[in-house]
């Protein structure tokens, strides 16, 4: 079996971006994984997804990576660059420049294959090429599978915890491009 190809999304792929997001927020773990719901994502019009695709494919401060198994999209991560002193997606002030990993999803049949590591590596390379050496992410306290997956990839808890709209979360960080 050929491993799925990992690459950045393209501007024209707004429908695929939408459909993968709808799959992700429909996952049984979604309530401890994502800050939005199927209803909220379904409420967005096509222009919203076109703008999302433009940013995810072209921006210098955000990028979405996907894994493609033939024509089927089977995983994704998004990386958001944060400047020191700027607010992050939850309005918290960023103490030093970092790359936030959000929107992490691997389709059930691809779980446990190492695909997440390849998606994170693509995001880490992209951030490192822009001079941002540290990756950071938030994970729900009860999302044990995600925490285990992140630990395997070198993420460690910072000790910071906070309450988000989906409940208690913890912060994990990792040097960006491992081995660089
Ligand atoms: C989180 C996610 C991206 C991880 O990818 P993955 O391919 O499933 O991760 P892996 O299989 O490499 O690693 C998960 C580890 O947790 C273990 N695990 C599985 N279920 C577990 C559980 N309930 N509790 C603790 N560990 C668990 C797995 O056995 C594996 O460890 P191992 O390789 O030592 O056996 C994927 O499961 C997913 O998309 N989940 C739904 C969405 C989500 O939670 N996103 C993250 C939001 S922060």
C-alpha cells in the first residue's frame, strides 16, 4: 500500500477542505477535539470556504496540510504563525513567536500508521522555513489518544492548563523541525 501524499492545500480546493472539516467535526471524538460543531461548520456559505482555502494555500502566516490517498483526503493539520505580543486564536497574548498546530485530524482507517507524524513534520518544516522554531498545541484533558500521539512525536506538556469552550485543555510544545 502506498503511503498517502502530504502537501499543502490548493486555492481551488475549498470543497475538499470543507468536506474534510465536516468529516472531522463529525468524528466521535469531536466534542473533545474541535472548538466547532457540525452545525456551526454547515452554516458557513461557499464564500467562507473559498476564503479559508485562499488563506490556507497562500498565506505567509497560516497553512493547511493534507494527506491524499489517491483522490481521497485522509488527514490534515493547520499551522498558524504567532508573533510575539499578538493574540492567539483564543485571545491569549503570545509571549514569544511560535507556530500553533490546530485542526488536527486523521481519518479512522489511517490512524496508527504514522501519518500524523508526517503531517506535523510538513507543518514544522513550513514554520521553520519562516524562522519559527517552536510548535505549540492545545489538547483536551480527556483526549488521551491525541495526547499519546503528540507525546510520541516529541510534544511535552508545558504545565499550562485552561478552560476553553469545550472544557479543560492543556498546552503541549515541541521544537519545530526535529533533527534540524
Ligand atoms: C488524534 C489523532 C490525530 C491521532 O492520530 P493517530 O494516528 O490516531 O495516532 P497514533 O495511533 O499514532 O497514536 C495514538 C496512540 O494512542 C494510543 N491510544 C489509542 N486509544 C487510546 C486511548 N483511548 N487512550 C490512550 N491512548 C490511546 C494508541 O495506541 C497510540 O499509541 P501506540 O502507538 O503506542 O499504540 C487521531 O486519532 C484523530 O484524528 N482523532 C480524532 C480527532 C482528534 O482527536 N484530533 C486532535 C485534536 S487535539
